[in-house]
C-alpha cells in the first residue's frame, strides 16, 4: 500500500500534494445512572488528500485507496480553478523533509485491556458515585482512541505514527430544597490506561464538594478581584486567548489581525503563555501534526508581549512566521485546520496564600463550567467558588459567571502561582471538528478586576 501511495505522488504533476492514511480503533462505554447506555468498539479506515496547485487548494477524503489517482487529478483541476479566482495565491511555508516512525511509550497500552475490564472499571466508578448519599444521578463514560496514521507528500516526507488517548469523564448531580447542582469529573486524558486506575479519591472529593454546593448561596454580582484555580485559568486562556492565536482565525479578519500584531504588550512581564505539543502525558501531546511538521514549543506571550502564534504551512507563509506544527484533523473525513495542542500559562512565583492575603473583598473561582467567546469578549461560568474576606477563604458560592474583554483582563493579571496543573480531560470544538487531543493548563492566577454576574 505505502509503495503505491508514494508512486501516486511521484506521478502527480501539480505543485504539491499530500496523502494521510488512517486506521482508527474506538471504544466507548457509558452509563446514565444505573442504566448502561453504550458498550461498543469499532474501527474506521480511510484517508485524506490535499492538493495545492497554481495558487489554489482542494481537498477530499476516501475509503477506497484505488480511487486516489482519480481523486488527485480531480483535486488538481479544482485547485487550479480556485487559484484562478483568488486575489492572493495560496503558498506553503517550506518545511523540513521528515522520514520517521513514532509510537508513544506507556505503562499499560489500552489495546492490551479487554472490553470487559474497561466496562468493569467504569461500572466500579459509577457505583462508587451512586453509593454516595448526595448523588442523585450520574452520567459517566469511557472513551478510547487508538489511531494509526501514515503521511506522505510530494516533497518526500514519510511519517508513521500512533495516536492514543483514554479518559473517563463524569457528571454528578445532587439536589436540595433550594437547588439542583452538578459537577464534572475527568481522569486520564493521555495514552496510558494506568492513569485511570486507583482514582477513587478524585471522584469522592467531588461528591464532598457537591454536598457543600447544594447548600451554598448564589454569588453576589459586581466588579471584584478574583483568583482563578488552574482549571478555570486554563479554560480562560484556551477560549479567550488561544483561539485568537490560531492564525487561521484571524488570517482573513482585518480587525483582529491588526489587534494581534507581534511585539504588542498584552500583560505584565510575569505573564507567559505557551502552546507545547512536544511535552508528554497530556491530552494535547503528539509528535507530528497532519502536515508532517514536527511538534514544538511555541511562546504565544513571552514576558507579557505577544511573541508567536499557531500555524499551518499556509498561514505561516502568509504571516511570514515560523512553523509551529499545529495543523491537525480529528479524523480522515476532515481537512486539517489549526488546533491548539497543550496551551498553558507558565508558572510564576506567587504562593496561593499570598494571593489570598492581597484581597480584602473578592472571590476564588473553581472549575470552569461552560462559556462563550465573541471576538475579544468572553463569558465563562465556574462550577463553584468561595468568598474571600480580609485575605481568607469564606463561604462557598454558586451560579457563577465571569465576563470581560480579553485584552483588559490580560492586563489585569497581577499575580501568577508557582505550580502548574494540567486538566486531565481536554477537547475543543472548532470548524465542526471535536478535537479530543487538545489540552490546557495553568497555575492559580489573580485578576484585579473581573465582572461577576450574580444576584
């Protein structure tokens, strides 16, 4: 098969083409309360072709490899037609030619675990939750991806790699006379089945928080200094800033392309934001993207200054900037687009207790819950929070929403904690693709002025 693919590309007469072949194995198990909702394992095999020719771009997917020669010819014609109608031709950044094979190293590969064992583990955690008096309902699921990819292009790059991801995600619900509340729980988010084992305390801790939450009062609205826990801070930097750092989002948006110019000061010198696919053990970790570009560490903000962004080969050439290895597709039915890998706020030097003592009247907000962005404006929820009075944590609060302008909020980050924590469960929806291989992290951060919606 691989020799045929290389021959197809050698015979291609256009400017550039690449072929991605994918064999994916998927496992899902889920419960709603005591009811088993899904219990399946399946596979999908196919591929994706991209052609860049005479300033245009055309793409297509296939399941029958015998159709690749005709598909290449059709896409070459389509690409030329598209190029003839563009004011600015599409060009690709020069990328190194790579010949490589990659497999993640894990303690326990999920393919070695039977479906029955996976079912038993999920049922154990579900029963553990349902046996807690405060929990009235659960939603819990096991998800596993095991994808073998082969990438070839007309420049000579040949890459075989394996993508693996396992996680368990749950929602728990509790109610009182005053309210019904829910909390999310996630474990795993990497290649190693071992990360799912012996995690009882993670689930039990959330049930204890749920018990406090249903007896708490709604938050009081206003403008306050806040501390965001690592989960809330990670979601903030992913949603509010990360997407504006994906070059294809702003490529054809004159206003934000003008706003997001290199060397613009966005925050205090303590602020560093990084996207790094090369670190291991997190949801967004991988070796090569779906253009055959090697994963790397990219400083998006360095010492408070905008210093980089995430690119495909197309946008890197358009912006005149370096390749970042961020062009990926959820599976072969989609064309690769720019996606965050592991985006995070780097650690600072401030202890959590010092953040607390700096606030007389504010809030500590924990665990993101929904939200939306529109350009440089954002709105996010928090699953729960605590009052801060005279430098000390007070009562738990609920029904939390924070909102604001991205650029003003970045400038208002005045303290950054000394310990990073990555969320175990990742994921991002963009362009109709639910990318599970996407991670986020942060230390605690203090923001001096945040608008809180409440009573």
